[in-house]
């Protein structure tokens, strides 16, 4: 399959970047009595499609997207600046991870194999270094996750019949390919989605998970040994040539969710959500997502509360992904939450801030 077709497949959402909100802690037994909405902010671009997103704190958030765009805010979204690497206007930064206002890692895709790169900065985006550049003609970097500030993983579409995992142990300054012996074979036509940077993610124990599409149903791969060996299972999320699992996220304890759908039918809302309460060993069907959803995030400070965003709107679950309700009809690609703040990212360079009212 050509890189161009992968790019078309990966264009899953035209959305808006969302920003921070103060979230009051709520008891596990409290009924959900909150009204949620997005407050749109001002950014220096109106053309970039933002998909990579990393919230560091209530004040600090990074986002990446097309046209070589990387944005940063250090004041909770009141001001947003462009800090992307020079000479990268032909790249799309689909995955971003940041550990502070100074340190960030961004993985790119583009029209050629050598456009699959990883950039790292330690000075808030003033300077960037290419820490990895792809040399494999069939690789395609879908998403990235870090289990701590040093250890990170990038998922690539299958190379020689198996999904490829890159790993860093120094905060993104160098990368190595993990052995493929422990990776189950990919099915014919199976791939990941470079829609929100969250098709690979980890739980609070450091177990790794990634979701796939292109096959029906979408599958979930799981590793409990740092990516050296993997198991794979069918999920309750339906797959299609342009559909499957787009995002995984995990909350406190044993809980997690998977969301997706088919980005060519953004309003379709059938078999597009799953949840787990046993650290990803088994997955069950969720209901109520308003359509195709490309990003998800656990709301810190709210027991069992999860956000999901996509091109046809935003949803919230108050019961760990079992049921969802739509609270906004705007378009977003990615969402991320930290204690005291939630952010999202999308098309036309928009940023927004999640507002929570009782």
C-alpha cells in the first residue's frame, strides 16, 4: 500500500485544539451534574490541522499538526505561540509528547518514507534536533506514547507483515527498533490510524496497547513487558477499510477505553466504543458515542469520566466508557487531560478550553 493512500486514510478529522479547565475533584459516588462546553482560543494559524497533543499541566500544553506546525502555550491557552522546526512545512506532526515547558518530542509523517521522522527539543522549541529518520520504504508512523519521561514508543504500520515498534529510553533523543519476534502477524489490510497520536497508549502499570483498523473487527494488541512480546484480541469495535480503533486511553486502577468508527461516515454511531475494567485483558462494547471518534482521554479528578472527540462532536462518559452522551457538535481530532485541565486539538489551527459548570 502506498504512502499516499495511508495519508488519505489517516486524514480522520478536521477539528479544533482545546485547552485547559479547572476540574474540581468529585467523589466516586457523586452523580454527574456537570455541564461541559468548549471555549475557543486564539492561535497563530488558521490553516494547520492539529492532531498531536500533549498536556503537561494546567498551564503547559503542546500541539502538532500539518504544515510543520507545533504550538505551545505556557499560560493555560491565554497565549499560544508557534515553535515548530524550521523547514518542515511539508511535514505533518501527528504525534506529540511533552514532559515540560521545555522538553517535547514530535513524530512526523509526509509524502515520502524519509518524512517519517522524530524531532526533539529541550529549550521550548527554540531549537530542534532530528533524533530519528526512517529508512524503511513501507513504514508509516501512526502514534506515540510515553510510559514515563524517558521511555517512549512509536507505532508504525506493518513492515514485512508485522507492526513495527520504535523505543526510546532517553526521552526521545535516540530510538531503536524492537525485535519483531514477539509481535503477532498483522492481518491482510490491517493498519493503525495517525489521527490523534493515541492509537498506542499505556496504562498506569506501563502495559502497552495499540488498536488497529482496516479489518473487521478492529483488534487490540497488548504488551506487559515493554513491547518485547504482544498478545492480540478482537475488540467490540467494528472495522472497515477506513474504520476501526482510533484511540485508547486509560484511567486510574484497572479501567480503560477504546473509541473509533469510520471516518468516511462521521455521523455513524454503531459499534464504535469499548471499555475494560481488568487492565485490558478483556474488552466490552460501549454505547452512546455520537459518531466517529478519533481521540479519548480520562478526566483527572472525576471518577470514571472519559472524553471522546471526533469530527461530528464531543462526548462524555461518567461510567468508565460504558455509556456516552454528546455535549458538543463541533469538530475535534485529539483530546488530552491532566489534573486541573483538559485540552483538545483540531483543524484550522483552532484551540479551545473545556469549561465545566455544575
